[in-house]
C-alpha cells in the first residue's frame, strides 16, 4: 500500500473578481493510494492566491503541504472500509480542513471502487433528484451581467453574481429578480447596519438568495431583532458560508433564525462525511454546495455529496460547482446539465486526475 503526495499549480485563463480579492492562481495537492490493483485519489485545494488578500477561513498552500506530509507520516490503518472514515475524522480532527478533505475524498474513492458501490449509496437509500446547477457570472459590470443572463437564460438554472464594492450600488435588482439569482457578498458588509441600509434599496417583491452578506460573528443579541425587522417584508433567503465551524455560530443561524441555509464546501469542512453530518442534523435548511479552486476531482466529490442531500421540491439543492470551468475544463471532466454535474466514472468519486505535470513531493509505503 503506497500513498503519494503531488503538488500542482493551477493557472486561471481569466481572473476571478470577488470581494475578497482577485483570484489569479492556486496550488493544489493530490493524494494517490495504490493497493490491490486499485488507485484512489484525493484533492486538497488551499487558499487560492489573491491580490494582497488572505481569507481567514482557509489555509495557505505551504501550511497545507506541511500538514499533509505530517499526516501521511503519522497515519495508521489496517483496513480501508467505511468505518475507517468515521475513525479518521475522530482521531485526526486537529489537522487542517483541506488535509482532512483530501484523505476523506481518498478513502471514499477507494471504498467505492473496491465495493463497486456508488458513493451516495453509503449514506442514502435514495439519490437526490431535486437540484439546480448555478453558474458564476465572472464580471462586475452590471450591463454585462444583464447581457450574459439574456443570452444564457434558457441554458442555466441559477445565476451567481459576486457582490463587490465596485458594483453593490449598481446592481440591476429589478431585472435580476426575474431570474433565479444568488448574490454572493463574501462578507462585504462589515456591520449589520451596513447590510440593513442596503436592504432599503431592495424592493419588497424581489426574490433573491443572498450569500454571506456579513460574517455571522458580528451578530449579537442586540442586533438580531433589527436584522429580522429589516428582512420581514423581503423575499430573501440568507445563506451563510464559511462561518459554522463551531456550535455557537451554527446556533445563531439555527436557533436565532438569522439564516435560511448553509453553503457546504468539502475543502472548508474537511470532507464529504462532515458535510453530510451537518446536513443530517439540520435538514430544514436550504443548502448550497460550493467549491474552492478544485479541479474536476474535487468537483466530482462535491457532486457525490449533492446526491446524498435529499431536498424537497420547494427547497431545492443548489450546486455552485464551477471552479473547473474557470480553470479550463479537463478531459473527462463532469458533464454539465441544468440540474447537475455528472461524473463520467460510475464508481469512486468519479474522476481520474492527470498527474503527469504534477510534482511528486512525498511518498510512503504503509
């Protein structure tokens, strides 16, 4: 049994503009596990490089690299089965989320290939059939946003727009409300008062999903009632992302009823298993499954997660899985439909990465 660690630089054909900075490139890490004629894979996607900006909720490549090497040198297991996944998350919980995500993906890929059983079947008796695929519009220009939607409205279920300082007061909200739109603010509003002021410009009848308008950490008992009052007559679902790493934050969203849903990211929560655990304990939420700067391997893993989350017709799952589109679609990448991403391979995570141009940086025989 051999575990290998590879490093690969991810270049973007076009820059991605977000409130957190302009994404230019990333460095991803890939694990391979060879055993009994099976080769399984996992991916770690650390903080992508932005112009002088570091996100507080993900980790830098050099830290993830060191963490992966440390875990590879320490990890011990005799059998690769589904119970190993649970044991892994219990015994190695102190490692970085991207490190755990890579191993979690690796184990799911191996077990599925070994048992010839699809990943979602380990968790659910029925595959989720109620989802929509979202596509990010990679521009800040309001007129270009409108033009893109008019051209693609028959092909795309959900449009995702990045709310930034440059476009926040120029967004054509009346036009956008006619379509299925997510506006991702990446914590743009530094105070709840700023967000409440913005809401005054949102017409009552406009139906939107707002993702992460502010960090859940700035919510206090004093401003909870103000937020609720500002949202009372609005048709807005608040989705929170990257903020529910502890029970306190999740309690604010769940019990204080500030948010309507969660964006689950495998890289930020440490794998498929912990994402599913959050869903299982909070089925009442609206869910979005997002991604970092994963290649088609990570996108396929997120698609597997989406097949487990059996959502209702009036509360569909939204798959915000398009980082491999920004990277440039790889051969054998997941197929794209209005409803989902479809991995090409039936068993395992669903994608075999091309590691020819990746750099082998560490290996260990178990």
